[in-house]
């Protein structure tokens, strides 16, 4: 479940940066060397991305790869005593 939320938030972040750059999905796809459908699936949180894809997107958007990452809340799960 958390993975699905992360994918959705990652996609939202990609879309936000794309729109801020004034790029269409097709223009981002061409610049990144990806298919427009792939960009659409990423932005909708329907596709997991590889490290290579993160690098391609970051270069195309002229940002550091970490900029693409959504903020997540960190917390430790409590382990029940046996």
C-alpha cells in the first residue's frame, strides 16, 4: 500500500516539475528519450520507475534526481514482544 502511495506522489512531483518547466508530456518524453505513454503512466502513479528512468527525467527537467522524490514521513514500526 505504501508503495502505491509513493508511486502516486512521485508521479505528482514529476507532473509538477514538468508543468513548471512549461513542457507537455510529449516534449518531456522526447527530451528524456521515453515514450509519452510512459510519462503519462508515471504521472498517474501507474508505473514504477527504474533508476535509469529517474536519471533521464532529472536531466530532461534540468533538476537533481533527488528533486523528483516526494517527501515521506519516516517512522519506526513497533515490534511486539514475543
